[in-house]
C-alpha cells in the first residue's frame, strides 16, 4: 500500500471519528440548537446567569401597554380551549393550537417596516473553536424574504415533562444572533408546556456573556397570559422604533 493510500485511509477514519464526536471535517465541534446541553454550551463560551440584578426586566415588563376588551376575550377563549391539554401537547400541537394563534393576534408581519416572523429558520455561527448550527423555532427579524437581522427569538414549543432543556438551546441562538449582527444584547423566550420564561443575553467580552431569566409566566392563568401578550407587544413596538432609527441613520 502506497503512502498516498495510507494517508487517504487515515483521513477517512479521522472524518468518521469527527462525525461520531459531533465535529465537522476540520475537527471543529458542531452543536445543534435543538440538542445542545448546558455543559456543552459552557465548554465553548464563558456564560453565566446573573441571579442578582432583578431590575433588568423592569422596562420590558412594566410597560404601559393596555389590552382592548376584544383582545382580552380572545385570550380567555385561548385558555378555555387549551387548558386541559396544553401540558400534554406535542411540539406541533402546542405550536398550532396556542403559540401561533397568539403570535398572529399580535401580528408581527410589519410589511412597511420590512420586518416579519420566521419559523424553523436556518441559523449558523462558526468560530475556529466551535459551530452552532440548526433551525430556530421562531425569529422576529428584519427582512421579508429571508431573516436578515434577528431581533427576538422564541425557542422550544415543547410539552411539559421533557428531558431536554430549552434554556441552553435559546442561549446558543441568542449568542449566534449577537455575534453575526455585531450586537451587545438580545432578547428571547422559551416555552415548556404552559410556562413561558423570558431571557435577556448580554455580551461582556470575547466569548463571554451573562444572561437573565424572568419568572415563569403560566399561560393558562389569564393575568399571566395578559403579561405575555403585553411583553410580546412591547417587543413589537421596540422593534418598530429600532427600525425607524436605523432608516433615519441610514
């Protein structure tokens, strides 16, 4: 056997090993958004939850948004229709029966502002040390034909009692969005069954981040659901203002 043939066999074996270990052909670890675990995330970036600052959500949650009677009735009907099944819905049932109707009612399709929501959108962030790759469940982004500049993420339309943890999955998406768009912070939310948790991620330095997780909002409780509705509406209004500033500065 020639040296060239030996090198070829060694290369093929190395590629197979890399694939089994979740690495690409260059030997760089690749992590899927839908599968990444907390310990894996912390092995490639310096990230820590801030458990001290409980004022970070004040501006977001203490908004002055009011909900019209028609919208309140919609929220009550949404609870009544889904309350008995929401914690046993699979991912698609939860999405179609509860999440999507809520999002459509808020209406993130902002044609004149060149902004809309994207579902199952491909996202990839590569460094010389790791790759984050996969499809985000929901992105509110600039762009109508493709997601050009993400503003807000929602991850894991999953039923309760799941074995995977959506928190590191969302954080990996937020990190990717921050780095790909040269931002310093990004907002998002993750959902498990009836519980919504809102998240703010901040970049502190190269591969260094801190994040904040809100209290859980139980969407089968009308007051909590009103809070979720107002929090998402706040994001919509905030994104519109950001878009206007970018146009004026452009």
